[in-house]
C-alpha cells in the first residue's frame, strides 16, 4: 500500500503457527461409533429399501468420515497470545515459569495456577525413514517451535525463561 507521502507501508499480519504434533489422551471413540452406526444403517437401508435409499444414507457416512479424519489431525498451535497443545491451552501472560531441557528436547511451561504444558521433540511426526534423518527432522521442528514459543513468551514476560 502507498501512503499519500509516497512511503511504502507493508501490512503484515502474523497468524498462528501450526505444527503437526502427536497428542496423547484424546479419544475419537464417539466419532468411531458414529462411523460404525452410519455404515450399519446404510447397509440395512440398502438391503430393505433399495439402492436409492443408499444414496441418501451416504451423506451421514461422508460426514462421519470427514469428522474422523479431522479429529485425528493433532496440532500444536502457537498463536500470538496463547499456545494450544491438543486439548490444553495456556496463555503466555499466565505462564509462571518456562523450562527448556535441550538435552532431552523438552520444553515445559508452568502456569500460575499449577497447570503444566509440555512440548517434546519425540512427538513431532516425520516422513523420514532413516534414524539419523528422523532425529534431525524432529530436532529441527522442535527447535523451530521452541524458538517461536520462547519469542512470544519473552515478549510478554522476559524473566521467566529458565
């Protein structure tokens, strides 16, 4: 954009950064039950009412498959004011202490209320096949995520990183 004085202005907005991340403890049991129910209803409907009914019942089946695929995608979201890991969320302003262990490749954030959120390098997925490439990819993703998290934390409270 060009201002009236001829100075070029860039309007860059930073959105949340998202990383694929394996989160433990979340369950897709409800979505799986919905998928199984849709399949059974579709089969019974097709057997009793003919193939035209099958087309009408494929819509819930498609929705169930879409929901299951979306539910299985786990991410680590680094937003300007908060961090989301699976079902856990922590606001940077409520972080009392951040502890980074480079040797074990673990970043732990402790909130003022005692809540703990951990980011581990081992939980970043990779498509590499060889062990040294897997380790290098996970380390690179972890370092990039930690750099972003610690930069956002130091912008809010610079003295908590330890």
